[in-house]
C-alpha cells in the first residue's frame, strides 16, 4: 500500500476517483492485526486506490478529519467524502469488506 508523503499529495489524491485513506501507526497493535490481509483487499477492490496515512506524521490531518481511533478508513471520490469507517474498536477483514461494499 502506498504511503502518504505530504498534505499536497493528500489534496491531489482525495480529488481523484475512489481513494481510500487508511489511518494507522507503527505502534498500533490493531493496525498490525489487519496488515496481513490488506494486500488481498487491494486486489479484491481494484476500483479503489488505497493510501496508508501515518497518524503520527499527519496528526493535523487526523484532527481535521476527526480521526481519533486507528486503524480508520476514509473514502473520497472527486473531493467528496464517500464514507468512513472510524471507530476505536479492532477491525476484522469482514468489517472492512462490509465498509468497502457499502460505498458502491
């Protein structure tokens, strides 16, 4: 999964078609749990571009988007938010797939 490098890149990507931003951190145990199946999700949902956002590097962006729990997912299409899966609870593959399916 590509990692977000800058706020400028975020602005460009959110204005493209079907971009999913996954907010994560290296110290997050729940993020580690979902890591093994993230490549599978990218293959199963090719209509989306998945971007990993390090919460610690982009804390201001997290505040702007009301991201308080990680991992969290926010979907954009043409600059508009399509949906979000933001909670403090551990997420399963099924939970994330349900979220992705709800976007279409």
